[in-house]
C-alpha cells in the first residue's frame, strides 16, 4: 500500500467506528427507559455522527476520488467498512448498550488523547475537537455502569451478563497490523497495542467500583477493522442506514 | 458602494441570533472566529460548538442571509475546527443574557454555581445532557425548578 492508502485505512477505521456506533446508539431515540437517558443517548449519537463527518470527510479528501463523507457512509457495502466488531453488535438491553458505550469510550478517549500529538495537523485538529466531547461520553457511561453494576440485584446481573458478552470484542481495538505499524512509524497515530495498559487500568478501576468481574479470557473476535470478516449484524444495520440511497440512488436533500 | 468595514460586519453578525438560544448572538457564542476581506469577497470563519450540532448548518445559512441583506453578495464561509471551540469564548454580555434567560452560564468547576432562577447554591445534576448538545440538565432543590446548564468545554 502507498502511504495515502494506509492513511485512508486509518481514517476509515476512525470514521467507521464513530459512524456505526453513532447509528446503533441512535436506534434508542424514542425508546430509552426515561426521557433523560433518551436525550443523553441521542446527544451521544449526534456527537459521534459529527465526528464521523470530520473523519470520513478527510478520508474522502485523501482518497482523491471526489467522494464526500456522505458518499463513504451511504455508498459502500459491508466488506468496505473498517469499524471494530464491538460497535456493530446489536444494542441488546439498555445495560448492554451502556456497557458497550463505556468499553468503547474508554478506548476512544485514550486514542484521541494520543492523536492530539499526531504529526498530521488535520488528524490532531479532529482529535482536539472530538476529545472534548468524548470526555463527556466517558464520564456519563462510567457513572451509569457504576450505578447499574452496583445497583439492584437485577441490574447487577444484567451488567455482568453484558460484560461477559462484550468482553471478547474488546481485544480487537488493540490488535495491531501493518497499517498501524506504518501510521505509528510516521507519527500519525499510536500503535493500538500501546494503549492497552492504560485501558486496562481505567476499565478495571470503573468495573471494580461497579462490583463487576472482568472475564478471565483474552480471546478476541476480530475481522472488523481490517474488513476481513464482519458479523452478520453489520449488513442488517446497513439495510436500515443506507435504505434511502439504495431505494433512490443519488437522491439528495 | 464602498465595502463595509470589518468592524461594521462584526456588528451585523452580533445581531444574528443563535437559532437554539436566540437571546444570544452568534458572536456572543464565540463561534465567529474571523472576518476578513479578500478582494471583493468577504471571508467569515465559523467554528462548530459540538461537531454534530444540527444548528451548525442553520447558523451558516443565517449568517449568509444577514450579510446579503446588508448588501454583501460575495461571501465565503469557512468551517474552522482548530482551535476547538471553548466556552471561554462566550462573551460577558452573552453570559449575562444566558442567566437572564434561565440558563446557568458555564463554570470552570464543571457545574453551575447557583440556580439561575432564585440564586440558591443548592443545585444538583439530573443528567449530563440537556435539550441541546451544549447543555446539561440540572435542578434547584430550593425553588424546585429544573434548569439548563451551559456545559463548560
Ligand atoms: Zn432555584
């Protein structure tokens, strides 16, 4: 791969993570257990979609084929997406949605913190903007995970089940490949594996406070961030997200 | 016609209300970052508050409409994301207007210092997020009124 192709892969990974998670979270709009949570989820989704516009906007520029962020979001098929599997799994109950949010926010905040020092000014600028929003996301998802984990017998049970279900999807966020190696060598982005220690201590601290137990396995489902094998859920998600462009190709607002 | 001075343009922009919190202007909000003439084209740099804020495109349209109404027809709007918007850029005039409107202005401590309705310091957070991306939802335990708090970022 050329340098631009590698950079494009990195940008798609960032933008597809926020796009797919933003879409998943927006599925709660009008369905959350209480109004405040509904608003909070909608606002979180909105931030993530906004960040997507920046990442995929830059991806389109780097690609140099005249594609906009919208083109990349709506006109690609499942195998072209580069998001981690964690963000595409279905929401499950409210507890699982918030657990996934916490596991992602923790990674996201650490990643963006490192990207502030990217050798690429455009990446650093997006990270600067996004990290302020993600600090709020993490504060809220941590609080909620603690509240529900250390809550009633039922909420505790559901949060532990959510953690057990989602934990095997955590490892992929730290699995490095040749794209990461090249980005790290160029000073554009950190090697994801180098974020793991900070992540583990953050997650351990919050989950301990939430009286939850991290599963004792490092097994990781992979295949999202390199596009080799997404779960069946991504295709279903895209039929919703891309419905308009598939039914009316080229339709504009 | 002579082209308007940059000062005059800032004054015009200070009359463009924020679409979601119309008591303050887009200048009060600190999102207009730069106004310059480039030949006969007026360049205005605008920064978004939150990256996904749906008001951003409405604001751009409102700015353009206002400037056209003042006779400027060559306008170039630039979205500038760095340096990232901070609530430090809210004007003092804007902060006072927010408070009068019932929205607690941002505080470095991370929460409102007092209830914008009765002035009590007995306030508590209801939710990290409020009616728009830039606000959180709080309530006063003295006068029992809920209120929006403009988050500090
Ligand atoms: Zn009060």
